[in-house]
């Protein structure tokens, strides 16, 4: 009797729960799909031209309707008006593990690296990313609206990344680019995680061997005689996509010899890598420039130790000055704090030689370019995704607050933090 | 490299001698003395490693033989006090026991480590270097001044390491010290082990008191007990790593039971138990983290703690826990506390005098007052602005860091072969956070 009553009660509870969920999701749907917002800023950094004094960003639905000075942009009736001292595009984190790595740092929420084998490019971040991870909310509340999320450093080839928005509950909702890049690492973290490779030479030899196999695989796939074509191999398929240029290869490398090893392999196999971390890149400015590759520079405040012992807070400025395309990233943290925040990393870069505009670009439009999503995000322009951040002062100042974050036209946060 | 370092040291020593004899006046800066109001167009006068006078240009007579440095447009703060640091490549207790009060970090510090220059680049001139948090009690900490040093004695605040109290006692609770045997496996066991040890120390102390100076009645010498008696006597302050609200209350309970003086360190969830902390009278040394988590106990850490503690009336300071946060960016800690509700005045005190009080060094450092040590930093602008750089750090009248010097600039920003030692982050071995 009691059990039955309990069942009935709990069913009733469920009914109420789902009912409420339905009602809420309905409101959510309505509010996001019909968003009409006017963001007014004393200074609007569009990142597609000079900053606008007393600017307005009109948002309709999920996209930007219009951007311009208040004198030229009329705010139609019914638009929700939000005011800010400074307005910027939603911030773009060019490399993070947030969503794969969780806040608790216990085995069940650490999905950023598989260590069963050193070469596993077939693993997809898509299958591991958790949009409800608390750290996603943390960085979103500090202005991050787009993230290039992938595996952490530590395996020669660790899998492929994705580009996601920071607001939404399912992978389908948040996905911007399901393809991303194939992620590689050279350096001490790899040697620590596996019996083999144990040295730099061995690491490079192993990656080259896999690329040679991928070349063979591609060749066989093109056989006219279908019976001679190889069985489908997810691993070689991923590497073949790097060789064909369908996917970019991101190499997390910190030391100068490792950076050179990447440039050598890129030349040998004819692909264009993106350098990630690149602590000692300031020693190889000419070589990197000549190779024409972009650099996702390590977090400015990354700790000097191990492979990053020679890190400099001025590297972003040095590379930018040389004309090398750069972006900044939150990177990977194994302990406390569990993630860095690109807004703060860019701020320290701006205090160490990078101009304000270049520092802001490194976490907006330049970052969007490096990860290949600049058609949708990174600047405030008509037709682009309505990702906007509101500040009550200079975005980089320690004591300024992020007072509003809009993702895809949805107001994700209105609290000053 | 080493020869270079030595020659730099030699230069410092020469400069020191010169600077010590003549008074040195710093003129034109905004001086933030911490104790007392900000002074516009101020003069700071120092000699023989001590502060002679601080005041406005009208109030302070600059002696005719003084070396005058024009610092118009700059900001002068007292040298910063870091109440919790792991610089100097030292380690404390080993794996043999969970409670090792006899271990002294001063026996393990490399005074030649470039780490200390890193602290100077962040404006830090006084440090509490601690053993790690992987033990219930990992050993005695060392209060250091970053002077030109050849041996650890050159850096210690105390005069005689054999007889003086040269630091505090590092303790920890929560998950870091929960490990396999002989360490505790639960929180309750952790507290029980600590209580048992303090009861033993109480008995040891009673025997000493009963002996009343009679050598033949004295208990056998025991280094562990001697250090704990210093704690019971209130001469050696406990610096207690603690994160979760219930762990914080456990520390306060034990401190009350045994009557020891305690500084709460980290205190991630201070904002949840600020009233209880205030009632206990224990100060808090908190840390700024860019994001919460990374370990279960730090999931609820918030920037708001500083402001909440201030409102509750708790003496609140900051620390770097270097390598958890970077000594060169210590000013950030105060700035983020202000961002989340702490007053500017209390936040600046948190970098200076509050920390000095936690180390019983408030008569020597932590504010710019006549008679105190001439430890100060010259900043390019407002201390809470990201764009501000620490231009010079002075310790007892000696210029120890100058950003205009290319080698020092490299310490401030990092670069090739600047830091040759690795940052350790293993909470059990060396022990941060």
C-alpha cells in the first residue's frame, strides 16, 4: 500500500517535473528565437573596424541585425535595451579542455586525454564534450561564447576537436564546427604518459610512421579495383584527412626543438599545422613566419616549469610584431585553478607589449580566424552570430566587471562579475 | 650564469654600503603608507635600512647630503608580504609520518634560487616559506626577507635559528593529508591524530613546568615536543591549510581546545563561515584563483571571500602559494578581491600590514612608518591596475629589483633560461594549495 502510494506520488512528481520542464523549455525557445535586443555601449569594439563611440548593436533572433553609432541606428519599439560602458564581440577561446575536463578533477570528469595508446587520432571530442559542465558556465560568465574544445596535451595524437558555443544543453545545440582539428603533442608530457615514446626522436619517428601509413591508405583508397581498397580504418582516416587538408593539425609543442620537428614534418608530408603553446616560439620567429603557420600562444600566465620553463609573457607581442597570426587560449590545467580564463590571459598580454586592440583581437576575431569560424563569430557585424559581451569599464582591468553575456541572441548572464 | 649572479650580488653589496651611509630620498610619488592616508607628491626618506620619514614635500626636510631620486608620477607601496609561499626549492616532512613538527624548512631552502627574484619582481619583500600540505603537520615554516643572501641566515628574520622562533608551524586538514598509512584515512582520524599529539605536548609541557628549572627532573629532549610546546605557548603561530567550511570549523575547534594561535590559510569556503571565523578571532590568508575547482575542496572558492570576511571583521590577507599563483602577479589577488566587493584600503592592507600581523612582524614591515624596515616598491601606476608594473623593489634600503635592468626585466616577464628549476605542483610531495 505504502509502496503503491509512493509510486503514485513519485509519478505525480515526475509529471509536475516534466510539465515544468516543458513549460520552461517553451519559454526558453520563445525567448531565444524571437530575441530582439539593443545593446548600447559608450564604446563598441566591433573588431571589424574602428571602435564606435556611443554605438548600438541590434540583435534579432540569433544574429546581429545592425551595428552602428546611436545617431544612425534607431532602436525599434519592443527591443530590450541593455547598456554598457564597453561592448565587445563574444570572446573566442582558441584552445580549451573545458567541457572535456571537469571542475572536480576526479577520474570520472577528466575526459581530456586517453592514455591507452600514444596514437589515437580517431577519438572525437564530439563524443565526450559535456555542455552542462560547471566550468563552461564559469568561463561563459566571464565573456567566453565560443570555444575550440579538444583533448589535453599528452599523447602523440590524441583525437579531434570541436568548436562549440557556451550556452545550450546538448551537443547538437552548442556545436559550431563538428570537424575541428586533429590534435598532436610532442614533449615531456607524452614521454611521461607512455613507455614508448620515451624520447623526442622516437616521438617524431612514430608520428612520421603513422603519416606514411596514412599516405599508403589514401593511395589504396583510390584504387580503381574496389577489391584492392583497404578496410575502413578510423585512425588512418583521421590522419589522411590531415594530409588532404580536410582537417587541420594542431601540434601542442613548447620547446624550440619540438617546434622545429613540427615544421619539418609539415614540410615532409605537405600539411599546414597550427602551433599550440609554443613557449619558445620567440626563438624561432623567422622560421615560423617563413612556414606561414598560425600560433595559438600558451596562456600568458602559464607556469614556468618543465617544457614551459622558458615561457615569456611577451611572446604574443613578439609574434604579433613579426606578423605571425596569433590567438590566445586557456590551455590545459591539471590542478588548481582547473581552467584559465582568456579574458585574463589577454589582459596580461596587453600589459606586456601587445596593444589593447591586438590583445582583444587575439580572443575574438583573430582567434576565430585561426580556428576557422570567423564567418560566424569574432566580430560584431550584420549577419554574424549574436554573441556580445557587456563590460562596465576597460575589459582588461582587474576591477572591471563582465555585466552581460549574450550567446546566439540569448541573454546567458546579466549579473556583474 | 653563477659568476654573473655573484657579480650582480657584489654590485648590490657595494651599492648597499653606499646607500646605507647617506640618507636616500624618494621625491614626488604618490605614497600609500597603508597606515595613514595616501600622500600626494610625497617624500620617503630612508637611511641605514630603516625609514626615517614619510610625508608631503612640505613636511619632510630632505637633508643636504641625501641621494635624491625623483619618482614623480610613480606610486610607492610598502614591500608586499606573502604569507604562504613555496619558493626556494625547499621541502618539509617526508613520507614517514603524518605529523612532523620537528622538521624545519629553513634546512632545505636554496637561497640562490632565482625564485626569490621572481618574488621581488612581484613586489614581495617578506615571505612565509612553508613546507607542503600533504601532512597533518609538515614542519616549521620560515619567515624570510629577500636580502642579498649567501646563506639562509642572511634571509631569516630571526637572529639565531638555534634559539629563536624563525617561523610558524604548517598544518593541514581535508583531503591533501588523507593518504595511505601512516597517514590518516578520514577527516575524523585526522583530527584525532592531531589532538593526540597536542595532548602529548601538553603533558611534556607540564613536566617541564613541574621540573621548575631542576635539570634532573626535566623530560628527555624531544624535538617534536619542543616545537609543539612553542605552539602551545603561543610563540609559534600555526599556519593551517584548510578549504572546506567544515574543515575550517575543525581547525577553530582544535585551536580553542589547545589554545594555539592560528592563521587560516586558503580558506576557499571562508564566505560560508565568516561569522564563525570572526568570532574565533583567527585571521584569514586567502588566495585568488582564476577558476574554482581542480580539487574537490576548491569547487566553491569565490572571489567574494575577501569582501565577506572584511564585513565580518576578520583580519584578511592574501598569499600566492607560488607555484599555484605567480609571485610576480601578487597584486592581482587584491585587485580581484576589490572586483568582488572588498574595499580598496582593506585589500591593500591584505597585501602588506595584515600579512605582517599574521607573521608577528608588524613592528618591522607592512607599512611605511619611521623606524620600520626600508622595504618598499615603486610602481608605474595604480596598484590595482593590470597595466601597472613594479619598477623597483627595495629591501632595507637596497635596490633589489629594477625593471629597467634587462636581466631583471626578463625575470618579470620570463624568457630563455630565466628559471631553471621546475615548479612543483604535487600536493603530497612538496605541497601547494
